[in-house]
C-alpha cells in the first residue's frame, strides 16, 4: 500500500480518511471566511499537514477541492462553484509558492455546494463547508 504512511498523520485540525488506495484530508473547522480569505485556524492546520506530506511529495499528487455551504454567495462573488474554485486556488498557491510544493503535482477543482464534506443545513455544517478537501493519490 503506497499510502500506508498517511494514516500515521495525526494533528488537531484535520482528519485523514482512506478511500481504497487513495486518501482525503478533511479540516475540522472552517478554513475560510465567507469568501476566499483563510482563517487563522487554516494557517495552523496547513502548517501541521505540510511537513508530513512534503516528506512524500515525489510519491504523491494532490487535488485541492473547494467547497461552500448551500447559501448563495454575496453579490460580486459569482456562484458557489466560483467561490469553491477560488478557495481551492488559494490553498494551491500556498502549497506551491509558500511551501515549495511541486506545481505539477497539485491541481484544483470546485465542488461548490455539491457533495459537501459536512452534509446538513444547520449553521455549523454550513460554516464547516467553507473549506477545501485535499485528495491524495499515489503516483
């Protein structure tokens, strides 16, 4: 199993789920404000995640998936799909430009309000969906 090591990554702020041969990282709290600005929580959670992932950068590729709650975005922000894409791109830029992640090993997509990591119409679930998930694939 090429991703067996990923199950050992544990930290406050995120959970690693195995999905057959792949993995998905879920953040425990919203990592974005209502738009595409990261929260202080996001910076701490990402720092805790980057080091162990970077040790395996040559063996994996990442897909950053942007998510939103079901509430339509504020005027001027486009659709929830657009907001999700901006969120995914913010995390991609942080990985590549700040953490030095190989640009060719990370891609982005948006789920918008579809397939939320935290299903539910309650305010907490809606807030937690202001996030990204990180899909991890072995090369």
